[in-house]
């Protein structure tokens, strides 16, 4: 083993993040857990983000410059990471001081866990709020079924077992503004396990510029594409080969694409049918 290898590789893409990137880096430097490397992949910034990053002299921080291609920058971060675990981080968020220590111990003590996320505390107008944001906590039972409902891990809270990604040749794919959701699906398909720590380990910044607001329509379409893939995987696992049944579901998808039904409405129907199938063999 390389004696310079760190336990955790933090992958943090940046793009015109000069307003907050120093605060994000400082929160990494203040971690109680010290065996880490911080890979900052600058995604073609045009402001002084790179100058701010260069002002840090800690040898554990490495700047990698890339052309403006967010998913490509994420993939580059995974390629360059050497740690046993990969922790995601966004350039406008703040880590809880014990985040890495808590997630490292969880992953070490529970080797079956592939992805460990956490709840978050929101930052609104530069002020940390007290309302914890979460969907599920603890071990995620039936992750494919949960993924049919929606994303199950706040991306910048994720700590991922790198050996699982390598063994299964998994990386980020070009699913715009939902690349994390797609990765969780691929991990779940391969039998990966998910855990969400109930303690908020990240202060998550909300702003008018974030993807979930300014790219909502594209993100919604990409998420629906993933939900269809999840459902088809569940159909395969239930050995559904009846052509009439399969045609019904594909026609249902087409009606959503044509705007006759909302994705949320059809998702609710699909979840109900999958739940029923476990007890009544409705397929």
C-alpha cells in the first residue's frame, strides 16, 4: 500500500465559487479526523476561485483544473482519488467538524455499507437554520424501491466505498443535474447498501443559483428517466415477462412524456403496484 495514501479522498468540484470556497475549505481543515486529501477540481472558473485555492498551503489539498464540464469534473475527481473512501463536498457548503470522523467509523464498523450519507442543516441567506432536512435515516431497506420514490442521499453528504466503485466499474454518467441519483441506482443494482446518519453532518447552502432551482425542468426530466430505469429493473427482478403488462407500463410512461399525467402521479401508481406485487403477485 502507498504510504502516502489517505483514508478519505474528499472530492470537491468548484465553479465560480469565490464567495464561499474559502469557508468550505476551512471546514475541511477544521475536521477532527486528519487522514484525508482534498481534491478540488476547478470546473473552468472565470472568477478568482483558483487564486483563493492557491492561497492554501496544506499539502493535503490538491487543485486539478478542468474545462467546464461538471460531470466530467466529478469523474476526474473519482479517477484521481486514492483514499479508501470518497467523501463528496460542494464548494458552497460547510462540513460539521466531526463529519469525516463519524462517517469513517461507520464505514469501518459496518463493511457492508457502500454509501453513507447524512441529514443536513440548511443555510439560508448565509444563516444556519435549525430545521434538520432528511428523508430517510438509518439503513435504507429496499433501496431500489426507495429510489423509485426519489433520491435517497444528499449528494454532498455522501461517503462512498471506493473499492465497490472500482470492482463494479461505476462512475458518474451524463445524466444532467441528477448524476448522483443515477449513481445511487447503479450502486443499488449491484447490491450496494445505503445508510443515512441522523446527525446533520453538513451545512447545506440554499441559493437562487443552485441547480434545483435554476435547472429544475431539466433535473425533473432526468429524474423521471432514472425512475423509469428503476421501475424496469424492479420488473425484471419480479420476472415480469407478460407482454401486455409490460406494454401497459411503457404506454403509461409515454402518457407522462406527452404531458397527460404528472411524473409524481405515475410514480405513486408504480410504487403501489410494486408494493402489492410483494404480497399478491399482481404482475
